[in-house]
């Protein structure tokens, strides 16, 4: 199991085993590089043993408090502090932690295992439970080393994958393997298991402070989050795209560093997707030690190997540049700060603006009228073969729905009508009554607010952020033995943002309005208010050129995982249409390629 994830911790490894439990750890040394920091680590009393992945950024203040209580420490690690805090407070220790973590603590006296995952889900934690067996790991590939692991595939998880591009917590692609959801803990004696939630995000109390007060408070909080994340005994740098989030992080890092900050950027041959010029501009602004890499011919030869780092289907294509920028960064540093979380906290994606327009239109008409007349109008529009009519068809169908369903439908990556046309066999029979939209609807309804944008942000923070963004960054950085830290996902920043009124996040067409206002004193207007590009890739172009041979081979065969899901003759017609310049199925085709790459890696 340890060897399977040696990329996550190449610096050291350790095991503990007796008749009741086996623990194994791989270490990426960041704090106190001596062997004294190796794991599994035992408490001075010998009662508790810990294996832990992540960083506790406020461990120094916790250590000082524990020392005042009489605790003594022999290492400079946060691991020892976390173990002592658990001995002092039990599971209540989770309330004190500011960091990213997945950890397990074995109580040798009660014979009970305690697992916990950080509030936002920065660090992964999988567990397997079946037939009286229990196991856990940072990645499924470690669990796969177990001879008793059952790898029966979940049909509903396949449908989830094609709808979302990833498989949302707490499911995995396997029936008996689960993710521990962010902000949750688990206790087990190997047979009886209890799971609880220790943190949730509230939007119930919007702040009444003035805009100036909110901006100042936000700036100071993010600045402190950056400061905390610069604690390291190894070289430290940052990812830089030239967008608001990463530029703000780099600017604040420069203010806390006596040396030039090391920054890394990724580029593409396609100018439509290339942001390196903006990254270079920001690097010059803060006089960083800047490095760039352009994704060109590296894609097809590397894609199969890169995709293997995802142990279940994953189709966000930006994992490719994320891998390469992590590879570049690891040549210079061991820790990199990133701007992840800004879009989910402050409404930065274009989909939020689109959704607000749709919701305003939806509210102009009574629900009964929308349900009765919009679907027939959509059907009429759908009968005309033109881009405009297709957009009209999609809009009218969406407007007929309730807001939560409309948000899911507008952002579903595999159109339900296409799924129903392609799916066949056992998968069709087992998923006919299952709707992936249930996941979106449930989180939307769980949000403790009536504000529509707040409910959407809550939903994405519970689904898209931990299921897509954080999985992508964790796997691609850890594939290169690089630790990434996200100041904008400091839970204090996330809670502060949740209390900012929605109108100060999405202000008309201006996304991330308050974040931009807060950093006007640091960043130039051309950086703050330029059109957002996002970390996207030229996917349609790749499928026609760089990835054509790979994709063509996937679609040509009637063997493999994809053929067990879909009618391959129909899939090949979609593929042929794409080659003739019709791009409306680009994302669906890519999702199928990604699924087959996973299947070949783990099930062929």
C-alpha cells in the first residue's frame, strides 16, 4: 500500500503492524526534515498512533497553548502537535485546526480508529468496508494493493461521472469504496462504524458592514492566510496565471518574503487559451523569479500516463496543464501556493452570471405557465438545425425548470438526451431510474438561505470544489511530489465570504466584485478587470489534431469499458461529426476518452 503512493511521499516511509491493525505512511518532508518527524508517530504515553497527510498552519499557536498545559515536544513537526491536541481534546480537536489534512489515529487502549478530513476537502481520504474488513488510504490505488478489495463498479457512479466529469462525494466508482466527505470524521472498531459532520458552511447571516469595511477585512484575512501558508523548511513558490486570485496570492507573498518569490506559469500554442503574457506581467510587477512552460507536443504521449494518477474516471481536461505546471514547479520548489477557491467563494465563474440571467427570466413567468408552454416552444426550436435554435431550445427547457434543476441542466457535461440515446445494456437497465441531478438538488436545498446565488455557491463548494478542482490539484501536484496550499480556502476566508451579500460578489456583469475591490490597492486595473480566461484547454482542437490518434483508437473498438456503456456505432457517428467541424459534442467525446483511459489503466 505504501509503495502504491510513494509519489505522495518520496522522502521517507514507515509502518506499524500488530494483530489488530496495520499502518503505513509515506512522507514528503516539509517541516522538521529530521527522522524524528517520520510516521507512524506514537504519543509519549504510547496510547495513540497517528498517520497524517497535510499541514496544520496554526500548529505553532496550538503548540504554545499545549505547552502552557504542560505538554512537551521533541520535534518541530505539526504531526506531534496534532497528536498531542487529540490526546488533550479528542475529536473536539478538529474545531481548533486551520489546515488541510486527512489523518488517522489508532487508540491502542480502546482498539478504535479515528479518521478525519479537513473542512473543504483539500486532502483526500478513501475507505473500504465490506465483510468485516476495513481499510483506508489517501488514494484508491493503495487500497487496490489489498487482496480482499472488491472492485464491483457502481452503475450510478458512471452516470454521475458523465454528468459532472467526476464522481461526487461520498461515492466512488466502486460499491465498497467510499470517500469520507469534507468536514467529516469517522470512528470504527473495524466492524461498527460511526460517521459525523463537524463543520458546515452557513450563508444565513449576511453582513451589514459597509463595503469599505468588508473589503478591508477581506484583504487582511487573505493576507494572514497567505502568511500562515508560507511556513516551510523547504523551498516555496507559487502558481501564477495572471488572473485575480493567483496574482493576489503572489503579491501578498512578496510582501512577506525577503527573497523574490518563485512563480510558475503554463501556456498553450492557442492564443485563445494562453495566459502566460499576463502571468509575466504580474511576475514583473512583483519582481518574482518566474518560469514558464508551454504545452505542445507533450499532450498525446503523456496523457495515458498522467490519467493513471486518477484512480476513478475524471474528465476535467485542465488536469493536463495542472500536471505540467506542477512538474515545472517541482524543479524549483517543494511547496507551491495557488489561487484555488476564489471562484467558488466570490462567484467568479461565467456560469454564475449566466444562471443569474436565466433566473431573472424564470421569475418573470408563473411556474405553471413555464411548465406548460416552454417545453413545446423548446421542441419547436430544437427542430431547426442552427446554433441559435439549439441555444433557444436549451434556454427554454431550462427556464421551464425550478432553479436548482435549471442550474444542474445548464452545467451538465453530458446532455441527458444524448445519454438516453447512447446508453445501452445492463448500464441502461440499472440507471434508468437514477438522476444525477439529485445530488445538486439536495445540496441546493441544504443551504441555510433563500438567496439563490448563495445556494448555488454552497452547492459548488460541496460538490464541484472537492470533487473536481481539489482532486485535480491534489493528484497532479502529488504525482510530482509537490505540496500545494490554497490561502483562499482558509476556512476563515470561506466563512467570511459566505457572510458577504451576494450583490457584492456578482455585481451586474462583474464577477468577484468585492475581491477585486479589496485588491485595487495592490493590482493594476488591467489585471483585475480583464476578461476571465480560466484554466481551460483547447479541447476541440486537441481532439482533431494532437489527440486524434488516441481518441480514434478509443472510438474504433467494440471492446473495453466504453463499449459496455454505450452503443459504439452511435458514438462513432458523433466522432465523425466532430471531425467535420461540428463541436457541439466536444465535452461528451472527451468524457468518453477519459473514461476509457481509466478503464484501460485499471480494468483492461
